[in-house]
C-alpha cells in the first residue's frame, strides 16, 4: 500500500513532490548525494553542507589517528527504515552502516590510499575507491546525515496534504556545529505502527551517476589502453 492510498490523497506519483513509497516494503530507488548538488535551493545547499561536514569529520578523525572518534561517528549512521527506500524485498529494513558494522567501514577507509592522500573528499566517491561500498549503502548513509532537512520537508508536506502526524523520536540527527549526533522529537506520520520520513523525488535515482565497474570500464580501462 502506497502512502497516497493509505492517507487517501487521491493523487498519483506524477502529482506528488515526494516518492510515494510502499508503507510496508522498500521502493528500489536511492538517495543520490550528487543529485543534492544539482538543487538550486537553500534546502539543497543545507543537505550538501551536512554531507560534506560529516564526511570531513570522519576523514579528519581517520587521518589524525582518532580511531574512537571515527568509529563513534560511523556508529551514528543507523538503518533509515523510515524512508522505505532501498533493496529490501519484504518489510523495509534499510541496510545502513549497521549491516556492515561501523568497524568494517572504518577499516576500509583506513586502508584506502585515496583517504591517506586526500584524493577522497566526497562521500559518493567511496563507491569508486572503497571495496564493498555500493549505491544502497551510500544512499542510507546520506539519508542518515540529512535526516533533519528530510524531517523538515516531511512536516511541511504533511501540513500541505493534511496528513496526520504524531510527536515521535526523530532518530539521530547530525549537528555540524558540534560535530555530534543528537536526538529530538518531531511531528511525523505513522503508518503500520512505524514512523515515515518522506523523500523528495528530485533527489532519488534508480542508480547513481556511476559505479566502480562502470568507472573502470569507461574511464580507467580506456586510459590504460591509451597508455
């Protein structure tokens, strides 16, 4: 059952600004951090700033040997089941950082020459440089980092469409001023006993702009053949 059906909005996906997800399962689209960069809005700029700020904190911690700090930051990336986006075939269960464990991702980043040399600076580029990190994980990580703007967006959409909301725990929110995760209460819709966070369809893709295999095949291999 889609959100539009559950709340009897009387609108199809092309008439809605947000992704009309299944309230029980996942819809196979992903939040693309590169799509955020294309937005020409204050909201988009805030999202980009949050992603850059968080990832820079993680990279700085790793490069300066602050292992506990890096792990603590990565552990804040919980599974964002509230958006119902991703790979799950049945009940929504965002993979998040927990699927791999924060230590696994931290280890992969620590071993990366791209991190050590400063070549890696954007979250989405980890798809190219870090083995085991793919579209779904990048989407979940991005969703976690921009949860605060997504909640703000959800609250505004619910007011516009008259969708009922409840006062619920927001989940971990990133504070760029303190470099820490925090929680608060937020007004969110609740369906099938689970809170929902709505996602603008303009920031989602069926696949990211590129992946490691495509990058190797069309860029790296072409360069090597030329050499």
